[in-house]
């Protein structure tokens, strides 16, 4: 497992330049350099050179479109307060020395905790920084002479604390992707985004908001609404003057019912309750009818 | 003695005759549909819905096509309704008024309230909008406390019943500007109480409008 450290990048430009020393690379190809010299090459040789150049071009174009590496950000879900590990995977068709990307997310839903290399990238050193809320710059690199060979699978993990309410979600979008090979050359890289869903709100018993809307044509008739937070996911138990009513669902956390108060009722007591893993929550409202 | 007896008998007969005449002069029972309907509205305005309903029924016995009596019957049934189905019956009375040639803001407003009570939200909104379009300064002819604000409440509450809280708030804002903005969480405040969601703040405001303006 590689070491993890954090830093505060001051610019949006690549941080890999701080880490890697670009290697001097002098690619030469005699056959191409010789192409086109006047009077020095027989026609048949020139033709062969032309054909060879075409083959190389076609191969290069094919490589550009069919090849390239892919960075995949994993997905997950959990309850508010939990810490979730997001798997970072790389499908690389060239040897890898370093990787950088900016991960954007909704900072109201998750909070970055830590990260490290893992599995194929167990020896990677991880560096993190933030240029603003919901923007995490991540750099994975190998400090020694080693490299990660061609292949696919997990290279690291990022841990986030889930801070959003129930059903809050965020995408995890990688941008500014930079992948370098052992020669410090940039390698084509694309990214696929992940996501995180908060399946349960903060640990607490259910709480309620009880609202009554009177029919203006008969104010002894009202529609009741019960809004539930940290609910069990099913309709709360509702009684009106000790008589059970069956509320209907308006949406996941909002329920409604109708009540017709008789002429001899001066007040109506609405009582609601619901039970989740933390316990039972109750509330009541007295409605004056006239 | 005979003359005295005869005089007393004549006196008794005269008194009896006078009593009968007096009773005939002061009796006010209506004799036609219009009369029963007028008396029905008088009872309605006084809050005696049972008596009002009896008179509107009597008016329709006299003349089943008397639209104003159907209108009165609709309003009294609305006020007496104790179930969703009773609200539907009230709505039918308003429909009968329409089918007998009456269509005004009083009718649309009453039917809107009945439709709200019977759970027909879209139709309730349509009638409430029609009523305030017909009468921009609407006040119900037989209950001055029921006016334009109630039409906006019907629109608002019908939208809320369908889960359209943005639409509900828009209608309620026509009565009194809530200041609530779905996109601005700092505006989710009602009477000094902050809410964690737009939904919660909107419901609190609708409740407040209901308590202050309904009926």
C-alpha cells in the first residue's frame, strides 16, 4: 500500500511536472528521414517508402482510435455518517508511471477523507489537493524506477464520508486526466464517472411536520399532511381523535389524508408515529374546527 | 239572560274569527320556489344550514328547474358534508344549477370547494380560476367572509393535494407573498422558523394561510 499525503495545489495546471522529470527522447527513423531526397533514391525504393509510410500512418490512426487507456471511477451507496471507499480502476494499454485527475462532486453530499494506491497500484504514492469545494485533485505516481504494466483493474481507492440526507446523490466526474508512461510521455486517457447515493439520513428517530389545510367552503373539513424525516420508509401511523386513518403517499416523505369533522367536534387531535432503527418518533397537533 | 248569552256567543265567534284572520294575515310560508329559495338563503346566511337545506328542497319540489334553488342546495350540502361522497353530491347540485341555466362566480366557487373536498383537484382549480376570472373582486353573495382569498386557497390546496407544492405556493403567494424561493434555502423561513427543505417551508406557509384566510 503506497503512502498518502495531501497538498494544496495553487493552479489548475498539471502537477505531474513537479513529480516527474521529462526524459529526453530522440525518435528517429532513417527510412522516413531519407524519404524525399532528390536524386538519391531509386523510384522503386521511393514507392516502397511511400507504401511503408502509409502503413505506419494507418497503424497510427488505428492505434489512436482503438487504443488509449480508460480511468474508471467506481460507485457506491451507504447511510449518512458512513465512510465509503470508491474504487479507482485503470485499463491501461501502455506502462503507467503516474496518473493525475480532478474529481468533481457535490460537497454537500460527500466529504473526502483519504485515499491510497491499492491492488495493481499498491505501491503508488497518492497526493491530494483541493482547488475548491467538491473538487479533489488526485495524483498517483511511483517514486522509484518501477512502473505499472499494461493491464486492467483497481489501482487505488478514495474514501468519502457520506454527509447528505436520505436519497441525496452525487456524480463523481473525473476531469483533467493525465496519464504518463515511464518516459514521462503523456498517454491518451479517457474517464468514466461514478456516483454515490445516500440511502439513509442521519441516525435519529423519525420526526414529523403536521400541517392542516382547511377547505374554504367547509372549514370543518381539512386535508392533513404529514412530512416525515428519518422515516422508516413506510407510511407513518396516523390517528385522528383516536381513530386510525390510512394516509396516502404524496412522495417518499410526504403523506396526506382528509378529515370531515362533525358538528359536535370543536377540536381534532392528530397523532402520528413511525419507527426506524433508532427508535420510535411521535408528534401530535390539535386543530380547532369551527 | 238569553240576550247576554247570545251577546257572549257572538263575541266569542267574533274573537275566534279575528284570531283566524290574524293568523292568516301573519303567516309567511312561501308559496313558490322563489319564496322558499329566498328564505333558504336567509337561513344559510344566519348559519342554519339544516333549515336552509329544507327550504331549498321545498323550492325544488315547487319547481325542479329553479336553478337558484339548486345553487343553494349545493352550498348547504357543501356545508353539511361529512364525507367525500357527500362532497360529490354537493357538486351534483351545482351541476344541476348549471344544467338549468345558471353559471356565475358564486356557483363556480361553491363547486370548486366541493370538488376540492371530493378529491377532484384539477376540476377544483379550473372552477376556482373561472370564478375569480368572472369576478376579479369576488365575494360570495350569501357569505361575505368567503371571497377571493378562498379561491386562491382552493387552487393552492388542490395543487398541494397533487404534490405540486411549487404550484400550491404560487397560488398562496397571491394572497400574501411568502418570500419562499425553492432555489434559495435561506428563504425557507415562516414566522421566524427555518425549515430544512422547500417542501417543509411551503407546507408551513400553506398552513398559516389556511388558519388566517380559509372561509
